[in-house]
């Protein structure tokens, strides 16, 4: 859930030395000349301090507690990328998902008893290359949780990502969509590819290949206490320059988008053709409605949300597109201004041609 701070950030840009202590509410410093360590005490007035080391940070003070059925009190963390205009030195984020070939990251945690918290990555995605404010979709990877806490939303199943099994939770915290991967038992350290989780998110229709990765963050969400929690080491690299279809289930596809337009309203009949050699199951077609357009009803698919970057998902009888086959759905909508058609389409995260 790790909400971003709305207040102005207090930053120190000089490289941090071991045991650089930060107690300012949104104070931060840099380590290794490439990452930002932030205190990010956004949900409580109680004191919190972190000590930045050469490779990570330690929570040295974490006073107070908040209700365990609500949001945590803070998110002390280290990150690569941009957080409320505070960008880590030399970062190549935001980066378009379709240009990222891999995003290797590694972490080592120290856990404590006598506190209620999760240890989690926060991965932020947005339709725009956003360096400030709240992003559209938040991916959380819970390495550990202690106490009666749970992610945003409800558990919607399980998933295997990065060779590990996870509980899968989905919801919205009032500011952004959240997809959480919760480890069934504590993970102390791990090296993995962040893009594995991004691809899983795209496949579920909660992001699209033409969106942007804006930051990769790792730290703790404490509800009660938390002193002694530490990120012993952290690394994050984003490798760009990919020319393939990008995140999502690989799919060769073609989209025909036929419309009937009248003043203030329109219908669209969409045909999705699988031009590849393997079937596409549980397809999700992503596209962005031009400004001023809104979906009012749909048939042979669900289309959500009603405006902006939307995703069409199949109903029970048309969830598979055989090789060389196609599925058709349609929707009705309203518009203001000049009518236009979407510019790009993705099938399970992979770019399609248009007929």
C-alpha cells in the first residue's frame, strides 16, 4: 500500500557516508552514488529515524503505532527511479515497459521481533513518464509480514513468478490500483528480475506495454514499532533497448476497429485476430481511449475502466483465440469534441498491428 508522501521532500544530494541519520519526515540522502534512502514517515506524527549505510539502511527509531486494519505509518525505503520529483542519481527511469529487456534487483533484509510490519518492494507503473505524484498502478512484493496485517483489497488467487509461489491480492487504496504478491513464508534475501512481476501485472490487465516503470523501491511498512529493521544491501538495474514486443504473454495479433459515430455518441466493433502459431488464452486487449471518450456499455467482453487506458477482457465463451482465429466484441460510448480512434493496441501486453 506504501502511499507516497504529498508534502515537499527534504533532500540531501551529497553521497551518504555510513551511519548518516535521517529523522526529517520526508528526509532523504543518496548511497553508492546511485540510490536514494528515504525516511518517508507519511502516516504518523511519531518520531522515526533511519541510518543510511554504504549499502542500505537501518531503522534506528520507530515510535508509535497505528491500527492494523488500516494503512501503515511509513515506508522507510531505498529506491532507484523517481519519487515525488526526487530522482536517484543517474537513473534511466521512467522507462517505457516495451523498451526494458530486464530489470535485475537484489536485496538482503534483517527482520526483528516485537513489531508489526511487512518487508516489501514497491514497483510503480504509470501511463505517463511521471516523476511526481501518485502512479496509476503499484506492484508490491511482500517478502515477509509479521502481525495481523494484509495487503490492499482481497486475495484473488495464487501465482508463480520468478520461480516462487505467491498469494495474489488485488485492490485499490483510493489513489491507485495495487497488485500484491505475498510470500507464504519469509524471504531473507533474493535476486530476481523485476520485469517478471511487471509482465504478470500486464497479463492481468493492470498495466500496458506502452506504460512506464517509474521506480523500484524496497523497504518496510511498519504498523507498530520497527526499530532494528534493516536493508543490508540493495541493487537495482534497468536494462533498456529492447526491440521485441515487450512485457506480457508473447502474441502476434491484428486488430480491426470499426466505428459508427453520431453527435456525442458512438459504437465500436473490435475484431482481434491471432496471427501467431499458438493459442492465446484469457486474452486482454489494452488500448487508450482518446480524451473525452467514455464507455457506457459493452458486449462479448468487459471493458474497464470507462475512460483513459482501458482493458477489454473476454467472457466465458470467447476466452481463447486459436491460431489464425479471431474474437469480436463491441462497446457503446459517448464523446466530446472531435471523435478519434485509439492509436495503439496490445494483446496480453504485446503490440498488435491494425487492419
